[in-house]
C-alpha cells in the first residue's frame, strides 16, 4: 500500500524555527516529526511513500532518502494553494488501489490492520473543544453523513484528524478536478475536505475511524505537548554522571551535559552542550549551547546559543528565597 504525505507548507506558526528547518524535520524526542510518521506507516504495512514537498523540500528529500530504504516518490508543489491540490499532484504516483493520506504535521497512533481490509473509505477523527479551525464531520453511528471545512458554526465536535484511507484514486481525482475547473475554493484554497464531500454526495461510503492518539505539531504549544507524550515512550536516559536527571528525558549520544538538572520532559539533540543548566519541558536542538540558565517550556533551535550568568547571593539566618519559573 502507498501513502501520500503532504509536507510542502512553510510552517508559519512555528517561526523562527522554520526559517532554516522545514517543519517535518523539527526534532521531537530524538527524531524528526517526519520520522515518527514514516516509522508508524511502515509498521502498519505501508510499502511505498509519496511526499509532496515545497518549502525547503530538498532538506526533506535528502533526509528521507538517506534514512529510509523504501521506494519514495517526491512531487513538488510550487504553489501552496491547498491540501486538495497537494494531494492531486501526488495522485499520479497512485494506481487505482486503496491508499492512505497522512498529514506531515500530525503524529498518529492507531492500529490500521482491520481498516485496511475494509470496503469503505475512512477518515481519521477525534474530538476537540473548538473544532472551527478543522474539517468537521457529522456522524450516524460510524457512518459519515456530512463534512465541512473550517465551519464558523460547527454541527459536531468530531474533526478530521489528518488521516484518510481512500479506496478509489480515480474518484478522488475527479472530485479535485471538479473543484479546480469550477474554481470552488474554501478560504482561498482547494480543500481536500470539499473533494471528499463531493465523493460522499455522489454515493461513496465513508466511515469515521476514531484515532487512538492524535498529536498536533502545528504550533509551539502543541509541539511541546506532543513532545511530552512521545518522551513517555522514547526517553532513553534515567541517570547521567555529574547531573540530576528527572525522567522522561532523551539525550543524544553526542550531547555533552555537565552539572545540570534536566527534566522532566526534555530532549537534547546531537552535539548539544549544556553546563550549569536547569531545564524542564523543553526541546534542545542539534548543536545548541546552554550555560548558566534556568529554562522551562522552551524550544532551542539547532546551533542556537543561550548563556545566562551565575548569581551571587548572601542570605542571613532563617531567610527564604523563592524563584518562580517564568
């Protein structure tokens, strides 16, 4: 089975990190976002990949071809005019057999074995408090009876969570071509949800597939939330000589940590250097240098440097000082 992974976006909400690194290559718990996605797909039986690249696409191409020995096709999306159009470009590498679409900024946990043998289309769904910035589905049991992209007044709290199992490449292609030909846009873009809605209205069957885990990587706060979850499974260090480690923590083999308190929920990238640091709930990129600082809820990009300064303090008898995390 083939899987399409659209990874052409600029990652506006993750600037300044995406000024130099495309979002799929941002590291979480020891490996890039795209590796978490591809590793899961390969575990589920996917045998070929189609990546839609754009912004800094050569970095993604180089990483994937170096890291994975799996047939992979790359198609460039020169105009970022919607997810529907990105998928349309990738369909030339898909035969008329069932295939998957998985968004490149979403990490998913689910067992697909039963789903892949089904004779209906599936859309991965989950519930959120505010569904207005997502595609939204209406359900009758498992059956999807309606869907709408980013509605102002959602009729459901079930959202489309970045995963699709599509039976017919040709029917999806025809639906997207209809949107393009008739210039049917939602918020100025060709939307995949609108194409799937055309398929639904023409009689195609869709069911909602409730995802076991759905982790957004689209903005700094959700990136850190996803990072915490992944570290629960991927932490690799419980002690480090000369330091205090509070698991879960991931430290790359080439990183150097000295006289520091690290954790919980910290990952430290390759060749990073930390000295006299207190750090928790943070991501430290490859080659970053931290010294004499206290940080929480922070993301330090690759090759970044932050040096604080040691403080001198004299306290009299029975004195008490409390330093709040900012």
